[in-house]
C-alpha cells in the first residue's frame, strides 16, 4: 500500500475505531476468562481438558486440509473450492478398504470368526491411508488437468467458478455412486471409537481416545513431512520458485506444468489422508462430508496467512481450539461455535490483514 | 504408428472410464429409457433374444463407442501424411481398450451379482435389475464378451467413419469457414451491431418488453413460479454484478443481505412471532434500508482487505447470519429453524397480490427498475471509478478516487438490491426460513454473474436464465441434473472464460491476456 507509511503516523478515524474495538474485545475476553475460571467456574477442569483434546484433534485435521489449500493458493492464486470434496473421496476410499478387508475371513487360533480387519489392524489402517490418499491424489491430478489447466491464463474468478462446478460435480457423483445415506465407518476393533486411555483430571477420568491420538500423531507426522518437502527437497524448491514467479521459474529450467501437477497430487494426497482420519475419528461418511471441513480449512489457511505452510498448521489448530473452547469461554450456546470461529476470523483479519504468521506473497503479485 | 498407438490407448482408457462411470451412476439405464421414448419401440418384439430396452442401451453404448473410435483415430501430432491405415488401426485399438474396460466391469458386476452379493448397499444405483440389463440377461462371461466385441466393432466403425467424413479437404474447408463465422459471432458482432443502431435497439427492447408482459399469462402456475425465481436471481445477480463485476470485490456472503431483506419483510408483515402485520409497501423500504445499513457496517472494517481475504470474510458473515437465524438464541425473535410462515403480500389499489402472476409482474417491475439504476450508475462518474478501481487500485487512487468510499458505495448498493430481492422473495413464497439462505445461494449468484459475463447487464440476465432455468428444464433427468449442472459449469468456463455475453471491455482484457501469454511464448505450454 502506498500510503502505509503515512497512515501509520497519522491517527485516522479507522485506526481509532480499530483500537477501540480491539481494546474492548481484549477486555471482554479477559473478563470472561476471569468469570469462567475464577469467579464462577462453569465447568470442572476435566471438562476443559475434554474440550481442549477435541479441539486439538479437530484442529489438526483442519490444518492438514488447510495445507492443501495453501500450497495450491501459493502457486496458482486460486481457491481450490473442490478441495473439501477431494477429502470426501479420500474418506470413501478408506471406508471401502475397511469394508473390503472386513469381508476377508482370517481365522486365528483364538477366534475362528476373525476377519482381516480385526486380525491385522495395523496393516489395515496403513492400507486405508495409502489407498484413500492415492485415490484422492489421482482425483486432484485429474481435476487440475481437466478443470484448471486450460484456464491458467484466464482472469482469476474464472478458475474459481470452474472449481465450484467441479465441487458440485464431485458431490453429486458421489451421491449417485454411493447413495445419499450416511455410512458408519467401521474401525478395526482396537480402534473402536470412544475407547482410550483414561487420565484422571480433577477427580474424574478424561478419556484420551485411541482414534484421537492416532489422528493427532499422524497429522503431525504428515505435516512435518510436507514442511520438509516444501523447504528441503528439490521439488519443494521448484514449487517455491513457481509460486514466486512462473515465467522466471520456466526460464530457470523448471517444468512449471509438472510442478503444478505435483502440487495438486500432494495437496490431494494430504486431503485424502485427512478424509480417512475424519472417518476413523468421527465415524460418519457421506457425499457432503467434505463441504464444511473444506470451508473451515480454508478459513484456517487464511487465518494463518495463506501461502505459508506453518501458517496453515497454526491457523488450523487455532480454529479447532476456538471452536471447542470458544462457546464455553464466552458462555454461549454450542450451536454458535461457527459464529465464534468466523467472528475470530474477522477480528484477526482486521488487526493482522495478512494472517497470524503473515503471508509469503509480496504485494505486487496480487 | 507408435504415437498413434499411444494416442489410441489413452483415448480408449478415457472412454472406458467414462462409460464405466456412466454405468455406475446408473445413467445407462436412464439413457436406454430415453432412447426408448424417442424411438417408441418399447413394445417391439425381441430381436436376437434382446428386449427393446437392451437394444436401446446398446444404441447408447454404440454411440459412445463410435465417438471413442473417431476420437482415437484422430491424426496425431507430427504425422504428415494421412493414410487410412493408422486411422482404422487407431479406431480398432481404442475400441478394444474401451471394450476391455466395460467387459471387465460387466464380468465383475455380473459375477458378484450371480454370487448373491448385494452390490447396491455399496454402489447405490446397481440394483440386480440394472446388472441384468447390463449383461443382457446372459451369463456374466457371455455378456462381457458381447460388450468387448460390440465396443471393438463400434470403435472400428467410428475410426472408418471419421476417416471418411472428417479428413476430406472439403470437410476441412467447411470447418475453417465455420470456425471463422463462429468466432465472428462470438466476438459479439451481432450485439455490437444492435447496440450501435438505436432504432433497432429500442424496437428490440419493445418486443422483449411486450413478450415479457404476455409470457406470464400464457405460462402455467409452475412456470410462473420458476420465472419468478429466475427474476429474483436476476435481481441478486444485478446487485452482485456491481460488487463483483464493476468494483471487483469478491463477495461470497451476498446471501446475508438477501436474508436480511427477507426476514425484515417476514417479521414486519407476518402474524406469527410479533403480530405486526405491517403493509408490504412500508416493510419493503425498511428491508432495503436495513440491508444497506448492514452492508455499510460490514463493509467499513473488511473492505480494506483485498481479494480472497475479503471473499472468506464475507463467506463467514453469510454463514454467521444463517447460523444465528437457526440457533436457539433468536428463537423468540425469528422462530429459529421453523421459519416464519404466512408473510403478507402487497396490495395495489385495493387489489391484493395473491397469485404467482401478480408477483411475476412485480418482479419484472423491480428488475426493470434495477436495470435502469444499474445502467445509469455504470455510465456515470461512479461507475467509471468502480471500473478503474477494479483494474488497478493504486493507479485509481492516484487519479483522485477515494477508493474506500467507492468500495463502500458499491457494497451498500449491492446490499440494497439484495434486500429488495429478499423482501419480494419472502413475500412471494409467504414463508422464509434459515435454510433458504445457505451458502449455495451466494455461490449460485457469483456463478451466474461470472457465467453470464461480468460487469454487463445482458450477461447477468443470460446467466440467471441459464443457471436457474437450466435445472428446471433438466428436471426430467431427475437425480442427474445437479451433476450435469456442475459439469456444465466447468465446460462453460473452459469454453467461454469471459462469460456468455462478455462486456466489450472484459472481452478485450481476456483476449489481451491470452495474447500476451502467446507472444511471451514461455515454451512450456504443451
């Protein structure tokens, strides 16, 4: 912005209003924190721990999906609206792997009625993640090839509409293929939902579910891998170069189309993994399952500073925590958790227009 | 030869996937029924042990096979001479691969079905009857072999036909001519001609107006309802056109203002939650005013963000409004998820509006008014400022435009139009609930503005007709219409990135961008 310097010195009415809003908001939050924790504790520490655990796990899934948005946005400056639906396809992939493995009888000495899924849970889960991710990655690859590549030179809103069309197509194709009903994700026996280690906090037991821990650990690993991929490998370097400047990257001998294809494959694979986690942890899969997480993940990507991988992680975690802790702290109905999440987004963007971490784009490119 | 082989195999795989997909979503059966209706042969005698329905399905598959064969036989790049050999060979290979895919699928599905597996618990459309039709009521192996032979034969035929039809010198001349004339039309030659001559322009307007006046009298109740919905979407599209098309601000939460207009009308004129029972004509300006004020209040802090940040914040705002309306917090005020029933309608000179026809006229009137306002705005100093701002914000600021003020103005005017649309919409439906205002409404409106052609009034109207009218026309396809709608959205963007009726300035922009890309010749395209 050309007048950034001058407006920093001058006290514009906007700045004054901004400060008033900010101070009021911070005072309000502190007051609420004081009320719920000290003056009139609404929940015991065990409940707070439950909220925090749920928020952390959800936040990690958001973060994983958000990385896909951020990578694609960084390179193409477009909102890949169909990203959530790619996650849905990955979730279905994992679901069908579980169903297929459950149909294979694997009698053991202990239990002759055993099936493959319960007998080899580790292999089953790995298979589900591999197949779910690869289907989603393929889907991302073809999506880019069919719907986005011909529009590379078009104005920015055109690929957005193409993406919206692709999203509608994928949702309805899934509905026609798999039917409109919601399906229960049947996990291997040791990953039964709701079971886990119980930790005594404040007099009662808080259950740390196995699925939650699996989701959390796996997404941390995947994200670490993605971060290293972007920052340390040759492919990551070319991705960053293409994000910086396409023609110059092409002059440096980078196959721009190839890099963009690979970006879509990576973002599709991480969305697919997130989809399988969603299924394993939350247990329901249907054709519309990717829509809300997709929007939340995009919100997290923007919250953290779009284009930056650590930003997407932080944004996702932050959003997950706000969603689960926010209603309790502000003392309002849990129906309004999305209102709080979007409200926080607006506030963050008013004070830090480039997100928490700050975007890695330069002004002139946008 | 090797290249031709590769091309043919890839084409075969693509068509194999397409045909398998069409079968898996149950479209082959629907297509068979449609061909049956078309050919009127449903009661015909069986031919070669095949029932008419099977024959109809084979016609459909055969057409796909022909198309695949002709695609697979296309000349590949770098091939100078054009002998018949490769074309036929290409068609044959394509057909073979295509047939292989379909026959494997038939074998798989047929065997599973014969074993008694209930496939439709996993694949919803694959009922035993569908499988029986697909393998032609034979054993799975016979059915699969039949498909393999049939699709190979049609592929070969497609290759030969395309060699015969598509490659002659006469054909290529015709094709060239057609392309030329098409590009001339698509570059809006006709529209410019009409625009440049005032006599023709006004008479066209007159004819359209008369037709619009007569249309609701002839159409039935269902179509009047549809026309009314399309009209409301034209209103929304024209409003968003100012925000997105002229000022270049991507607003994905436009439905919020629509909801505010609708709920204001509902709460003021319905008996249910508050029993105010105000007159429509008093509630209408209040609804518009409230929407405008909300627009300004939302716009003031967020309009400083650019591009996609603005998009996600507005999206969030739209969702917030819907969730608030749905939640328990406002139940006593807006009846929550139950919605507000029996909203009052307008009266004019003592005559109450109670049929869809009356509302269609009211909506037409509103649309005409909005078109007039938009037109005046667009060609005024403000409109030029908006367009300058869209093109380059920094330069427009250097030209002395107060960009913040102009953005707010665009946002507020867009919100006002949405409020008007919402108030009329609620009054016509006599009901409004939170689910009327889902994110899909915002997305539909953005899509219709861009599909029609941004920044241009005829474009918005064409977009609304296509996007809201098309699903109604496709209603016969039932479950498949939304799928087709999504695919069409993509195809339309690939086919005409500047929109159906691009504004002249925007078309130049798209062409220039494409031209720059070509001359820059980055050598990586293809």
